[in-house]
């Protein structure tokens, strides 16, 4: 509805859980593994399964298709079984969903969620985690996701999240709100105003070239009050600077006189007369 402001979700922490067969079922994973090495067939399967038919026109769908395909390709090249392939696919997919849930920066929350997802499938501690991946496989998964997904984290954020614009309004305590600006007046004079009020001749007594006075914007009461406060504060600061400067000049003068007196060994007036006599001799 017009006038409503869309609420943008803020970054938040997520709790990881076991995600085996979460996005790819047993049958689907077996079909993917059977088509290993056939890029077109795997892409066709991913397009139908995750509704990416508009990948030719929609850049987001094209990005998702590439992300899903290369995830499957890494799993097959790493010799993952069907349980591991399905789980690894869900880890990447859920990490991406956390990344794009907010346009604000949530790299730390996203990476922590990814690590917890991996740990949920690396340690046997039912029902919270299972021992699905070996330490070597954990190392391969972590290195792959860091070098591919998190290296381009900001690009995924830019492609899948809206741009946030800040609309800032300032209100002063004790001052009335500033009224909304009125519509701009017409350049020509209104009918009810006499024509002479909008005309003036030049000061040199020329042939009476007509000029239209530009309307001056009137300050609102809030602006006038704010101007008075700022002016008073500036005057106080200027007065403090003037007094401080006078005191500093006075102190410097006294210090200079003392140094001269110590250098001559006599009061300043006598020292000056003695120096004058010396010059006459």
C-alpha cells in the first residue's frame, strides 16, 4: 500500500541443525549422481527442481543455477556419496539463504552459521550432530566454500538484496515541527494583486523596463528560533576567545618585560637610557 514503509530485516544469528535430505531427496540425489559428467542434464534437473526456468532473463536465477551446479560438480569430483552430496548441497543453499535475508552486512553471522552446519555433520553426537564427513572432507568443504562463496560474498549480497535508502528527519526538543513547504507560487502575479505591486523600474530612470520581484522565502518560527540560539551561542564563544586572547597577550608582554630586565640587570627604563648613552660615546 502507498505510504507504508517496508521493514528491512536486521542481521541475526541462526542455529544450525542436521540437514540431510533437506533439499535433495534420496531419489533426486541418485538421479544427480547418475548424470555425473553431463552438464546439460544436471542443469535441466536443477531448473525443474528449484523453479529456475527464467534463468535466461532473470540474473538471480542464473546465479543460483551456477551456484547449485558447481556445488553438485564439487561433490561428484570429491567422490561424495549420496548422503554427503545431499547434505553438502543443503549446507551451501542454507548459507546462501542466510546471506540474502538482509541487505545489511552479516558476514560474521553467515560464516558462523556455515561452521556450525559443517560441525553438525562432522561429530557423532545424536540427536544434535552426526558423523557424516571425515576430517579431510571437512577441510575440502571449508576450503571450497571460502574460496568460492565467501570470496564473492558482497557480490551475492548486491545481486539478491535491495538497496537501503536512509530517510532522515530531525526534530528539536521544545521547538514546533517545521511545516511542509507550500507549492511554488506562479511566476506571474495573481489576478487579485494589482499589477503595479509586481513591477519596478530601474533606479537610473530608464524607459521603465518591467521586472518581476522574486518572492522571498519566509523562515518558519522554528528556523527563526534555531537561528537565535545558534547566534547567541556563537557570540558567547567569540567573547570567550577575545578575552582569552587579551589575557594571553598580556601574559606574553609581562614575560617579555621580565626577560629583558633579567638580561640587562636593570629596570627596563634605565637599561634603555644606558644603552643610548653608550651609543653617543
